[in-house]
C-alpha cells in the first residue's frame, strides 16, 4: 500500500483478546508467525473472562471417557433440530470437524486444560441426537500467580462469581460454604478456600488468584501467550481496514 508508513509490521494481526482472538494468536505463533494482538479495552479476556467458561465441543477426545460415546450422525441430527437452516450446512460441518482438532491442538501444546462434564445434558435434551454429557467441557482451575505481573491486566470475573469481595467460587464451593458448620469435609474445603484468599490479599493481590470458569479459560490462554512472548497492545481499538487497489486488506 503505497504512501503509508507503518509503525509496526507483523505476519498476523489479531483484533480482540477473547478466547477466539487469543487462540488465533497462539496458533499463528505455534505455526511460526510473528504476531501482534490488539485489544480495545485496558484488560485482556473479552467476554470470555466474565463468562461461565463452558465449551460445547462435540466429538472431543474426552467424550468416551466421560461415559457418553458419540457420533457425527448423532450430533448432526441434534444440530438439524436446534439450528436447522439458521446456519449453512458447510458451517455446521466445519464446526464439528474443526472443534475437536482445535481442542487437541491447544491441549497437546499445554495451552488448554479442560475436563468434559460427565453429567451435562444438551440444552434441548428431549430432541433427537441430544446427549446427556461429554459434549460440554470446563476449563480446570488456574493459578493466577502464574501470570506474574500481567495478572493485573486480566479482566475481572463477574461479581456474581465471587464472594468476600473477590474470591471466585463454583457450585461445588458454594455447597461446601453453605454447609461449613454442619460437615467437617465442608468446613475443611471452605477453610482451604478462605485461607488461600486471605493469603492472596495479604500479598497485595486485589482479588483472589484461584481462577475458575471463563476467567480460568482466559487465564490459560493468556498464560500461553505470555510463555510464547506474543506481543499485545491494550487500549488499542481497530478503527479501519486499509485495502489496496485489488481490495485486499
């Protein structure tokens, strides 16, 4: 593009730091490209960091071990019932074929750590092709201290996912906390959580470093970026795409 002096040139420019953006940046780096990720806000994680973090990836490598053997035909039947013509067949097929490969790619490189749900019905369990588990996966707990000083740039979770002003909890934690005075096991679990959180705050962290749900998913990907020294710019919105005479960006 003649007449333009670029401040930065890279092989791959990724816009947005949600799970999709960070996964794209990580894949590009793994394939040997020079990568820059830009994020319009001042924090990393996008909507992923404030989500529940579940990934719906049928035919994933953990499906059988979760006790729910699956097949392409079964999932396709379910998608036909739920999505139908709202998405083209080639797009649905691409999702089912590429989703498990994406997961295997990132897991095998130590970027993602996921666990399939053994009991998690699809949203429409009565429809043909629905499964009672195995298709949904959750990110495993992540230690935010692994992010070092960059932990402060990770977007905070929703307040609804925290207690005591910044301690993340999941449904299992909540059950233990509610029974802490009635069960020794629940008390022990609760004390472990609270003491960890108290230690985090004493060390100067403004919230707990035990990360769960979508915050853990974003943190896993962010950690992968930091380990691979992928450059990221915050407060950097993409304003326009420059095209050449042939229309290429």
